[in-house]
C-alpha cells in the first residue's frame, strides 16, 4: 500500500543516523541519568525523591528474531528504569507471525504500532530494521541487524571510553575484530564524529578488510586521524583503549533464534588477549569488549585494572535510557 | 469442593453479559480514554500532566492456551497504559499446569487469583472461560473460546463502527464470514442492543447457517431490522459497513498452542474483496476485519479510504482499557 | 577473578540466614502490607490513596532453571504490587547462557547485575544460589535449590501459621513429608527461632531421616520442644497444625526445565489425608500444603474449615513483598 512519508530522523538505524550534536545530546542525557542513578543507589533508608510529575507509561516493543541477552535485557531494564514498560512482540511460540497462520510483516507492524510507542528490532537479516522503519510511523531502533550495523552498541562504547578515559579526540584507539562485525563497523563509522588521535585495526593477515569498514577507516584518515594496521594484539597494547572481539563473527552474526549450530570461535594465539601479555607490555590500555566474549579475551584479564568490559555493561544502562528518552520525546536524529 | 456463589455479573463471558447500559458505559469510557491518549500524544516536549493520584498497580493475569498476537498484546498494552501490569500465567514451557507434575485447573486458578486482580482467558476449548469464571471470585474476561464467543472483539467492532461511521442504528451493516466464527456470533448477538437499519449476511451457498447465528439473526429481525442473505461479497458493497473474514474458520478457531498444522484459508472468488471490486461498485462501504486477515481481504484494498481495519486496531486499545477499567472497579455486567 | 568481599547478610540463602529479629521484622512488614492490601481491596469507587512518594522502580531478576508456577508468579506479583518490575533473565529459548554460544555463569551474572537490583534464583542444583550470591554484589534470594533449602517458603509457612492459628510457641505442629524435601528442611530449621510446644514428624517407616533434618529436629528438642515420630497421618490430627506434602520428593526436587519425566508421586494410604480421616478424628487441625499438591491431600479436604492451604497462597503475597522490601532497602539478614 501507499505509505505517507514519515518525518526523517525518526529512526536510529545506523551510525549515519547520528550527528555530532546528537552524540553530545546522548552523552549529556546519559551523564545526567548516571548521576541520578548513583544518587538513588546510595545505601540506607534515605528520604525518597519525589516523582510528582509522571507521564503516561510508554510501551517499548522488542521485536528480536535473533538471540540476545544483554541487548534485550538492557533495553527492557532501561525502559523499566524510566518508568516505562516493554512488550515482547516477537514470540516464536505464541505469535502467529511466521507460522502457518501467520500474517505478513506489514500487518504485524500495523498491529504492533497500535499498541506501542517505539520499536526495538534485532534481526539475523540486514533488512528487517529498515523495513520496520519504513512500515511504521513509530521511532525504530536497530539493535543489531545481520552483518550490517549495531549503532546503540557504538554509542555505548563511545560513552564508556569517555567515562573511563576521557575525550576520544585525545586518545589512541585500537580495534581487534572481524572487519565484518556489525558492532565494529558502527563503532568506526561513529568515530568520524570525534576522530581519535590515532586508530589501529588489528585483524587477520591475508583476509581482505570488509569494504564498508575500509571506507569508514579511509574517512577517519581523511579527517586527520593517524591510521595503522597490525596483525597481533600485542601491537595494540600501547594504545589508550583496545576494543577486542573475535576474528570470525560472520556465522554468529547471522544465527537466528532457531539455529543452534553456532560454534564458539576459537581465537588463534596472536588475537587472544591474556593477563600475561598485558603485564609483559606494562600496558595500561583500557580493554573493552561488547560481550559475550569468546576465547579472544582470557578470564585472567578480569582482575587487572585494565579490564573495563564489566563497567562498560553498567554504563550501557544510562546510554540506552538516554536513547529511549530522546526518541520518546520525538527528537529527530540529524545525522 | 463447594464454592460460594460469586456476585452475578462479575465476568464478561459472551455477548449476553452486556446490556445496553453497559455498552453505553464502555463507549463513554473508551471515548474519554481515546481523548486522553490523543492529548498526550501531541508532539514535542509539552509540560507533562500531573498524575498525582495513583492506586496500587493491579495485576492482569493472561491465561491463553491458544495462539494470539493482537488479543494478548492488546490486553497487555491496555493494562500498561492504565498503569497496571500483566502476568502471563499460562506458560507451556515453565508452568507445571498440564505437565506430568501439573496441578488441576482448580488448584492453578486458586493460585492465580491469589496473585492477580482479573483474569483474561483465551482457549481453543469452549469450556475454559466458563470454568475459570466459576472457580474464581475474580472478574474473568473471555478473550475468545473455541467456536463459541469473542465478546471483547464485538465491543471493539461496535466502537470502531460508531467512531468511524456513527450510530449503528442508522446504518446498514453486512457481515461476510463463516457463520460458526466466534467473533461473528458475538458481533451479531451484540447488535441486539442497537439494531442496525439493515443487516446482511454473506456466506457460502449450500452451507447451513450455524444455529446460534440463525437465532441471533432472527432476534435482530424481530427487533425491526431488515435482514438479507447473499452469497457474493459484491452484494454487500452498497452497505455502510462490511465486516469481512474468511468463510471457513473452524480449524483455525480450534487450533491450540501446540498445533502447527493450521492452513491459511484460501477464499474462493465470490468471498474475496479486492480494490477493483470496491472501485467497480463506486462503494464507500467501511471495511472492517478482526485480523489476522487471510485471502478474503486483498492488500490492494489497503490504500483505499474504505480500509478501516488498521484504524480498528488502534481503536481496540481504548476499548480494552475501558473494559479493564470498568471491571477492576467492580462494576458488574448487567446483561 | 578476585572478588571483593561483599557485606555479610546481603543474601537469603537458607534458614540460617534468618535471626529472630529478622523474622519479627518480616512479620511486621507482612502484616502492614496485608492491612494495606485489604484496605485498597474494599469494593467500589472509593477515593484513591495518594501515592505521592515514589522511588525509582526497581528491577527484580528471576533466574529459574527449574519449573515453577507459584514461586515465579509469586515473586513477580510481589514486585509489581510494590511498584517494582521483574525481568526473566533465564530464558532457555532466547538467552545465550548454556547454549553453544553461551557465556559463563560469571559473565552472565555480571550482566544481570548491571540491569537489576535483586536476583531471585531457583535451581534443580544445590549450588546455583550460593554461586550467584558469591558472584554478585546484589542481594540474592534462594527460591528453592535442588534438595537443599527453600527459606522463603518457610517464612510463608510460619506467617500463615501465625496469621491463622497464632504464635507458634503455643502450638503443636506436625509435619508429614519426605525428610529430604527442601521446604521441610527450611521449615524445621526456621522453627528454632520460635520452637513450638510440640513437634511431630510423620514419615515413611524404615526410611532413615535425612541427616540435616535429624540435626534440625535435635536442635528443636534441645530447645525444650517435645519431639515425636509417627508413621501415619492419622496420628497427627490432634495437633494444632499439620503441614503435609508427599513422601518421596527427591525426583521432583531435582527436575530441571528440560526434563519431563517426572511422575506424580502416589501416596500410600497411611500418608494420604482425606476429609473422612479429619471428620473421623473430629480434628480441628489447620492443614497447610506448599502446593502443588499430589495425592497426599485429597480434594475432599478442600471444603472443610481445616483447609488452610489456599489462604496460605494468599498470605504468601505480603510475605514475598516483605522480603523484597527489606532486601531492596539493603537491610542485612543477621542469622
């Protein structure tokens, strides 16, 4: 059917949705929300804050056809902490969508949008968040789509770096990852908004860099960032920050809910980070990881002050709250 | 065991539960709730409304042993928008009910009623909502039971007609449907409270009309409504309103959660509505459909102004809110 | 990794966590919450209470790897009634934990604790709640672990006795149960805080009493409680209270979510309670049962005034609310 043209900027679909102003707005909201959380989390039976002003509770629809722990729970928790609610609108067992009596995506989204205020989509396909964004007048968040993008993870990573190490423009950042990983692509694309002093990609030798990643790195270079390429994680341990993930993510990124035949990737030695390597290098590099981790990040690292990945999970909450708050207020993305 | 006699009118089990006064009350509540929603949905960062007066959040239990998207999400969303909560109390994977270590329905309901304030039942059997209504002192809503009734859908359909076309008593209404469909039976029975000027049933030739439906139509005729019978959807396109669904719903209506072998009904040509038929007839008939649709309603209709079925979904929210609000206040049905 | 030492008393893991003062505090909170519920449940459209002071909604994580109806719904409902929320963080279908791409328990708990305020654990293993309590700085509730303990059920049983029969120290209490049942062990251990006048164990003849149970009963005896052992439920019907459950619970207690091959235990005649036995004995013994019941408790008992087990379910709600309220305020267990 004919669809009206929805206002541009309603959706957060990829790193390109986000402008420098949007990023600053997310940072400011996340910092305020973080401060409020800490204030309330002070122990004891202190006088409760007055929450006199309440809007109607909003309903956040989660439409996930791909396994997720952190992202699903993270958005649900962010909604709850804002006083809103979440509804799981993809339910393989009980929904009719995709079953023999299923309805089309179009009809399903027309129903979901009648009952909710914002849709969070995760999919093993690249197309689903874009389709939902086109079909619905509601704001849509891409929470990871196949091997394409994962912009909310990139916002979390940038906020974690800022919170734990300071302004990214003063820092050297290394990324050790499959160059086809969606979180990695969104992260490097998002770095254009505040290019680091130095950027280093650590990837498998002899494997061509994924073209969109190559393009994103070329853009960083054109903005004055010093770019290097290495093939051993030891060569990243003089950087301020290392974001590390496994080197072959493609099978994982495409796994759908029904498919169980996804193996943990076993990293070969040059791409596995251990406490010994960090200590040998006398490195104070901040280590981030989007989790779940695989063998690329040995548990021996957990006790070192370098380990930032669990604080990163904590910091994901105010970032997801900030994203929801902004979009529920109808503020467009201007990227 | 012996059960006390619960107050009559606590449950909404079928069209007979509802009196003309009850219907007016639901319409008035739904209209107020709709106005409040629209007020709050105005865009921008306007000063929030004060919600100073809050009752204890109520818990709506959903006990569904049959697939559902719209009805389950619809009641959950209605509960959330009222500031209440929902709990899924039928969970094939995790509950003990019906498993080898399961407990009886009686014991299960005694537990559910201890934790909740109202029970919404959907079942592939006719008996379950009546059983739950007898077992529990809580208000019980029948959200569709086998091939019996679906009174909340009928209330939604009547409110959609009123909202989109005006008072039903001034209108001509056509229904193209399996005469055994539960939504259809509840709708025609509910029409007795405000008979339309004219009512037309469009159904398969040579298939006897289901006796309860025949009885409901006879009652309409006895109340002065002009009744006709046709066998081609083209013959309904001079009516003010057409509610259309597939012509063989029985297998669908009886499908339980576990059964996957339910085929989409393929409509034969005389019962399939297309944009071409509407345009050929120069018809301004309002088209409603309880959804999910099957081949009876071609997507070519979606772009026409006649298509009311997606607005119908939107309007289902204030109606379900009105039903919950009324029943949680303990106001009895007087039908 | 190295973990900090978390404050002692943050978790409710077993009967030993609870001191006499803690028990009194739970009773006082539960009684206040019960009074507030009854006040609000008065029928009609009375002026709503003002809930002006609201804290941030808290998130209760439920991590259950074992089937449950009452306990899961009970904690979810308790959270909702307190204005808080629950998140199911063990989801066999959708979570990565335990799947081929799963993460370790340690990593999973680090994520869960970032998104929630309290973790409720039920497991078919004995170890899981203790592990989670050690891994997380959040308060952890053991809601039943294998054949070990079930302390929240014991608090519910004690509150039900108090509410329906008065102070336990003035009463004679009988327990007919498998001596390995976790609820039974927690109950007898908890009795040390307020020993009854008389305690009688009814169990299978020729089956040795489980050592931890033997120890808990010996402690009761050392505190001045008169202890007896019988092998027929008829011999308990002169007591003030009888808590009855099946006599072989071990297979049941160890069943995990995936396992369906758990049979209902069939009680032999001496351990089955019927209305006839109660009436023959002219007994006014209060009958409690943690539910689900099996053949040990015939439905003929339900109509007698002795039947306290459904009121016990109702009373579980203020007790679970009291436990959550106390632990969310950070008040330690001092047992």
